[in-house]
C-alpha cells in the first residue's frame, strides 16, 4: 500500500486506514512507538510495561515448575 503524507498545520501526518487500525487494535488513545532502522520507519503500539512484567513473572513461574521437563523435551 502506498500512502502520501498530509499537511497538518506546520507538520505532516500519515493517515492510517480504518481496516489496518482495527487489525492492529489501535485507536486514537493507543500510544505508538516510532523507530527506524536507518532506512525504514517502523510504527508499532508502544510496549506496555505492566503487561511485560506480568509476562516475565508468568514465564519465570513456568520455568521453575516445568523447566526440567521442558529441557528434556527439547533434547
């Protein structure tokens, strides 16, 4: 999909189609992260620190409880 920037005051805006917003569960209140690899602009929903902390805690619990069994399965 090719998009053009739209003038918005003294800035430029990128209008994202509704279908893409729905697919990514993004709305007007979703914080977005803007990154670049030096050539491409990467726009993604900002990381949620609370969710990442809960995930890390859950992963730690699973590893403590099932770590040995998972390691044997991987061999």
